[in-house]
C-alpha cells in the first residue's frame, strides 16, 4: 500500500490556493516522485467561472474568466519531465446538483472533452480522465452522467482510463462551511452497499478506477466500508483504489494536514481490505515540504520514514528467503 | 492600475497578529516599497480597549490597556526611512454601531485627533487620515460622523487628505464569525447607488478619497458596482480608489491569501471602470514574503512578475511610438 | 511571573498535529529550556481511540489504535536530557461528560495509572500527574472524579504532585466548533467562587496545583477571577498557578498564536493577583520558533525580549541596593 497518485487541487473549491508558479510546481513534482507518486490528477479543469486553461468552450458557454496561466499545459509538460501520468479532471459548473440539470452538465463537458483532447491529446503524459462530479448516494441521474461522460472520454482518447472518487455519506459528511465536524447519523453499511451496487452496475463500462474518499466515516467504521467498496468493485470488474485524504476532518480549522498516525491507520485498513493502490487529496497542500502548511513537510518526512522501513523489511524478507 | 497603498492591520479586529517587532516591520516596509507601495494606512489606532500607542485620551475615557510598543511612532519613523506616506486611522470603540451612540464616537475621536496631531503631527511622514468606522448602507448618522470627523482631521492638520474604505452590502457581506461565505441576496445596484449618492453628497467637503472594499460581491457583479462608485465619486469631486482585498473570502478558513487570478481579475475590472489607484487590505499578512501565511510570499512573486511585465509592455510601447 | 511549564498537546483534541518526530521534539525542548520552561505536561495520554503509548489497558478496554511511536517514553527521555519535569496526563474517553459515567472513567484511569507507573515510574523525569478531565462548573461527580484519581496517582507514585487546569465558564466559553467567539453571559464572580469553594474543599487532599485557563473571560474581567482563584487556593492549601493561554480566542480562525500584548497583559494581571507561576497551552504550536504557525516564533522573540528586560531590571535593582 503506497500512495501512487495525488490530486492537483486546481481550481480549488475550498482550500486556499498557494499561488505557485512554474518553479514551485516543478519542485513539487520532484518531491512527489521522490516518495513514489507517479500520477497526478487535475481535480477539475474549471469550477464555475474559473478555469485552469483558456477553454473556448468554457469561455463561450459559461463566460469563464481568462486564466493568467495555462496550467493544463504546464502540468502535462511537468508530467513528461518527471515521468508521471496526468489525468484530466472535467469541468464542474457548481450548478448541476442544485438544479438537477444533469444533462446540461453532460453536454457541456462532452464539448469540453473534445476541445481538450484536440488541444492536449498529443502529450504523451496525458494518460487518463477524472470525472469531477463527486457524489455519495445513488440517483439514476448521476449514474447516467458518469456513464455518458466516461464513455465519451474513452471514445475520443482511444480508451484511456477513467477515474472516479466518490465519498461515503458518513458522519463527517458535512459542509465545509459548517463549524461542526460530525453529525449524528451516517449512511448504513447496508444502504451504502445497495446504492453503490446499482451505481457500479450502471458505470462498469464507462469507468475504470473508483477511489472512494476515506475521510467521511469514523476511523473504526472505515474497514467495513472499504471491504464493501472492494467487493462491489470486484463484482463489476472495476479497479478499487482508496483516496486516502491527507487533511484532517476532525479539527475546527478547515483544513490542515492530517496527523501521521491517522494516515497510517487508514492506509493499514485499506491494505487489510485488499486494496493495493492509493491516491490522495492532496500532496501539495497537505503532504509536501513546499506546502504553506509546514505540518505537511513533517508529514512528508514521517511518510518517507515509513516507506523506507517498508522497503528495508521487504529486502530483509527477500534475503531471509534466499 | 497598481497597488499604491496598504493598510497596517493594527489593532487587528479579526486577523491574528503576527507579533512583529521593529526589525520585521522594517523589512516589510522595504518589501512594500520594492513593489511600488508608497502609502501605509493604520487601519485603526485603537479598538475597544486595545491601542497602538499610549493615548492619554483613550486611557482616561476608555480605560484602554497600556501597549507594549508605540506603533504609531514606529510606523511614522519607518515611513520616513522608506519614504512612504503614513495615514492615521481613528479609534473604533466597537460600540457605536450597536448602540447608535454616534455622537459619543465622534466626540471621543475629536479629542483623540487633537492629541494625535499634537504628538505626531510634526513627523513629515504624517500625510493623511483614515476614518476607521466602516459602513455599507446609508444612514443619516454615519454621514454626520464622517463629515464631522473628516472636517476635524482636516482642520487640525492644515487640510491633510481624509480617506474612507466602505464596503458593499453584497452576497459575501457576512460576519467573519459565520461559517458561511455567502448569502442569497445582496444590495441591488440601484439601492447602492441611491444610498451612496446621499452619503457622498453629505461628506464631499470632509473626505478626499473613497476606496471601496472589492471583496463582498461576486466577481461577475463587481464591474457594475465599481462603475457606480466611480460615477458617484466623480459627481461629488471625490477621488475614487479601490481597496483590492488580498485575502480570500470564498474559503472556509477565515482568512488566508487570495489566489493571484482573483486579485488580477479584480484589478483589471477596476481599471476597466476607470479607477487608477488601489490600496489593499493588506500587505503584511496576505501579500508579503515575510507573512506567516506562506501563500502570501508566492502572491508577492506573482504580483512582481505582473508589474515587471507591465513595465516591459510600457517600454515596448514607448519605443514603438518613438 | 514567568512561564514555567507548557502542555504537550498529544493526543490533540482540537489543534492540528505538527507531525514531529524525535529530532523536532528534541529541538523544541531545547527552545523551551532557553526561555525558562522547566516542566512539560502531557495533556492526555489518550483521547477516545487514540493513544500516545501502546497501553495494554487502553487497547483491551477501549480498543485503542496502536500508536506509531511511544511518545511517553520519548518525552520522558527528552525531559531527562533537557533536565525538565514531566507530568503525565490521564486518559480522556471523550464520553464521561456526555453520559455521566464518571465512575467508569475513574475505574479505567486507575488501571491505567497502575500500568503507567509500572512502565514509566522509574524514569527520574517522571515528576507528576495531570488530570485531563477539564471542567468549569461544580458538580458532585467531578469532585469525586478528581479526588479519587488524584489520590490514586499520589498513592502509587509516592505522593508525586497532581495538577488540574480547569476553565472559567466565561463569555468565551464556547465550542471550538462554533464560529462565534463569545456569548452574552458568563458565570458570575459569585457563582464561580461558590462552586469552586466546594470543589477545592473536596479535592484538597488529592490535588496539589490548580492552574485555571485564563482565556475564557474578557481581559478586563480576568483580574477578579484570578483573585478569587488565588483566595480559594490559599484557603485550601492548594498551589494557585495560571494557565496563560498562548493562542487567540478572539479570532474567526481557530486557533492561531495570541498577540504578544494580550499575553503580556494576562501575565501582568496574574502577577497583580499574587500568582507566581504560569504554565501555558501551549508552547509547541503557539510560542515556538519551530511551530508551523510562524507567528509563534515572533511571539517567542517578544517573550524573550521581555524576560531579558526583566532580568536587566532585577540586576539593576540589586546593584542599586548594594
């Protein structure tokens, strides 16, 4: 169990931006690589009126603001330089779940996917897609959205993999704008299983990897949810990864890096559930020595010690076997 | 459009203090100067029982606590050293808007203005006044407060300029102590114009510069408010500046530095509205390489790149013209 | 009046962890020592399912998670290295005040105390106990809890001192998870005195040091509460210290380092009330040059200047007397 990928939180929804330029991102990709991260996932290419690259589609249809940099180009080039896989996150209008206008969200994103593939598809580091519309509970509409968008991504890109990162409607599933950190009642294991069985069945041909966020349930409930996710993914031939969050949902300050013990526990539980790959939300704020949150650099060091220890143990085991 | 001035957030109302001494402030003034900031505005000389200098008036009338440093003296001296203009912010009792005791606030501040001018008026860097009682909607009383205080400032100081920085009652006008970041309804353009027409008429002989805070409305509403502000200021012979906030009002964490793209957009919009000068709230927390918030240093670098690029373009234009 | 001790905020309840390893803690103990801190108090050895050392009792009875490090051992060794006194904080189940199961909390902690003393009692730096169940208002049950736990600590450890750090039910006594920073009504001086008279009478043989948190009342109310605390402690033969908090309760961001002027004022007031010793919550986040919150390092420098100035004044006074 190692962290193989990280989100790039641009455009950020709720975590203050770090205002990095090329040099800072270049350094950060090197730091990622040094602890085994080989995959970067742009969480969304645009959110409401903000965008990461100058998209003609988004400018015309959503009147998006002109970005000061083409971050998509920069990330693709840095991925090439550092030999990492880049996954492109779709556009989130910030409206679809309010007004139930799922089809508009789909149609817009399909035009955007075409534009993006034409513009950036030639980059060898362009390795996959991320559908940024996150959900936790099953509705027919969200299944259709995932299925239609996933299929379109695969179609234009010669079947590149598509990733989802849903969340569990657990006791820590609260608005970031609430002061509280937990509520009384989360989804039951039974309902979670029932609803995600339907969703997985509906998206199995359109999505390749599902990496549930691991931060919305209590630590002692996590293992059971992880096992259900793994079982369902296996049933429908999807890859089950975990999105092991590196920020702390238990604190009044929203959000700072997680305690190493918490991250360690969550990774161990995923391992117990038979999950082999993790991505995280996200390296650059919460786990990087370059982060504005200095706790993140210490988390990086603790994680580095952990992987070194693991490697030593593996070497020792191999030697012992020989 | 460049940022010509910054607030000094002492006594802070809602942003944690950085605990800087002389050396840190000296360095920070140099950093300001290096990006063209030539004006520092003490946001308030006192707030409730806290004060920035040992005022006899505030100690006697408000039982204010003895400060450990005379920050006013230090700021005036640093302004002299770095060739900057210092604006003095009046005292905010923290009571006047609750109890509607405007006259008491005025009377107290008039005695304070006398004390301050006698104590610090000889400093060549003492260049203006700031009325720290911020408002967003028109009431007869606030007009009287501004007019009476502004006139008194000008009277004692041989007509030094007086500045205001009001806010717009937009959808992001919420208490800092609320978890939320926006509300459903802000003031309409029509009401804003009507109310500020009355206020400007009432204060035109007492106030010189009005710099509205630009962070309380949605980014796509901002241009219309900026244009109204400019039109009204022109009508009454006031200078219309913008207070382009360098902290981010859209995040659950209150408050960290703003994303460069957001600041860039707001400055462009002010330019479009015909506004030439900006101040910001505020450099030392949100835009300084010395800030405890490390995102601020990166914002500084992005801003520096922007002004260099602008200068290059201007040089190129001049050369082309020659 | 100097700060003689600091809490070590492990397991943290509400302040994000810094993810320090041995090296960072070693450096931090040195920094503490350099400003006269001679005592470290582990605020709690465990909280809910998280623990600071691998306790057989907590694992068996509370199904606590295995910690990645034995922090108790590390702190005891670092205390020895830096010649500091270590106080051990008891376990907080996070349940007792909700379900009123005080006796379970007591019984569990008694078994834990036995385990801890057997495991770590031989360390020469093990110098006292801290009862981590904080309260502000008197109930018969909390008196029994303090009395029974305090006596058990003393009994197993050959009468090592026991410390409490209660809080005042002042206007700033709000949940950390509330956005607000104050409420309308706090406890009256009269009720505070009446209730704590009863508590002190009940715990006088079980507790040695009481250090009230000084951050829950307005600054201008503090002196009266400090005087009551001192008077009551004197009446029952307890040592009255103050817990002069180094974080700021007045800001929307929860929680960052306090302004030096506020800390300075609170220390002066404690001095006026005849209190000689202070502990703080806490050095490593809010007052340390190693803190992830960089304001803390500046607070450290301001505090260092203050103690140097004090020492100079004392030397001058001695010289003058000679």
